[in-house]
C-alpha cells in the first residue's frame, strides 16, 4: 500500500510536524546564508506562508 503524504496545513511547530510525519522540505542550509547577511532581514510573505514555521525551525536549530 502506498504511503499517503501528509501536508502540514496550518502547522507552525517544527517538532510536531516531524513527530507526526508531515512532509517537510529542509531549508536549514539557508540559515548560514542569513547569518552572513550584514543588514536587516525582513520576512515579507503572505499569510499562512511559513514564517512561524521557519522561526520554529530556527528555535530547534539553535537549541533554545
């Protein structure tokens, strides 16, 4: 039987998403690029477009 892909619609908690086996595209390679930018970074994206999820990923990445 084929495994169903679970889309994380409305989920902004990285731990929950991984624990409950939702699909996730890893973008942690961009964290280093963000660290090397010597100016302000603004996340200007539409509603429900992953801003809270990305900050949750940063939280677990840095171990807070």
